[in-house]
């Protein structure tokens, strides 16, 4: 099953078009490597007209990215990627044009980050039991700065600490051996279900998109989730989707009357490698961006 979310794809040979929007990216507000303002600068260099900042369970990077976007004339879409679980599989739900100041959304996301923090401690406890005495203090120290309000660390940061200790060579090995679904320190804490995340996003006036369906390992599960949560869109183009995946999920999107979206899921480079894809390597036209915006605007009016 392709649950390992860090599969790397070869970008060489793929022509990078100019303009358009990359609808999926992570900054240092979650487990990306670039600060929000630097991410927007990279988007500018990649010729993007718009960039969605979609950090895991937080909107803490958005204000900085929006401010930089104004300077560089890049439209920054306020987004979030919410962690959920369905039938034991981690499912990610993207929200676009959410009101990032909505107190209810902020409180809900803060609850999810607490679950993440708790999960991190369970992982480091398991590693310690296995003779790798690692602490969350050590993991946070990897950042070289204190965590800001609303920021959280995740498994990639624990992987960085394992690489630093020389326990593994790189993040791939860290996930295969310890942190991934088949790893010896894997922990899956209770999480909300996809339809709840969709409700949260709608409550915060946003548009709902199912992220990277291929990573869930079962199209039957994907269809069940789409039927239940009725997303506005499906991420048809993603760095981990091959041509056949794109065809299948485009057909699914059409069948369920969903918008087809695209995102690189850029996280920056770790140990010299870009996991998922390069910023701007997956793009949609600004028409798609406007469709998402209109859905969100209508939702806010009702
Ligand atoms: Zn994801
Ligand atoms: Zn992501």
C-alpha cells in the first residue's frame, strides 16, 4: 500500500509552464523547510500567479505569506490540510479560502495539533524503548529556534533527528524502518473523520478538496469518502500521481461533479532531496482558482 507520503518523483523532463497556481504547499508553520515569505518568493521565481499555503492542521503561516504576496503580486490562497482517519487510513482534507481568523476554526485546529504533539511523544517513547533514546526537546532543537504560536512539528522533524544521530541515512529510511505505517515506532492516534474536516472547512467559509487520493491505497475507500463528504474538488494532479492515476481521478471528479485541482505538495528539501515535488511542478489555471474562490464566497454569504 502506498501510505508512504514521501515518495520522490523525478521532475526531469517535465516542462514547467508559466503562470497558474500551485494549490498545495507546506511551510515552516508545519513540516515544510521554507518560511512562508521565502515560499512566496520561490513561487514568484517559479512564475506562479497564485500559491496556496496548506500547512498541516494550522493556518499560522498565512498572514506572513499573504503580506509577501502583496509585495510580489502573487495571489496567496489561505489554505489548510487537515489530518483525518477513515478505516484506519490517514486521509488529508484540503481547505481553500478558509477564514484564517475564525475563532472556531482556530480552536478546532489547536485541538488537532495537541493530538499531533501527543502522537509525537508516543513515537519518541517507542523509539526510546527500542534503544534510541530520543526526546521531543531534541526534535524541536533541530529547528534551531523556538516553535511559534500555532506551529507544530511532525514526523519529518523526528526523521531529521534520527538522521542527525546517524540512526538512519535519510528520511526515506526513517519512514521505512521506524515512522511509516509499517515502521516499528508507528502510532496512529484517534483523529477526526474526513466528513468532519469538511464541515470544519465549510463552517470557516472555505472550499473542500480531497488531497492526493492515490496515497490511500484503495479507490473503493476513496469513492466511499467522496460519497460521504461531498468535496468541492479532488486533487487530480499531485506529485505522487502518475498518468493513470490522473486519468482515474479525473474520471472520478467528473462523475461526482468535483473541481479538478493540482498541487506539488512542496515541503522544501531535506538532506538535499525534495520529497513530493518542486514548487510549481503541478499547476491549475486561474479559472480553477476562481471557481474555488466563488464557492467559498457563496458559502460565506449563506
Ligand atoms: Zn497530505
Ligand atoms: Zn500536504
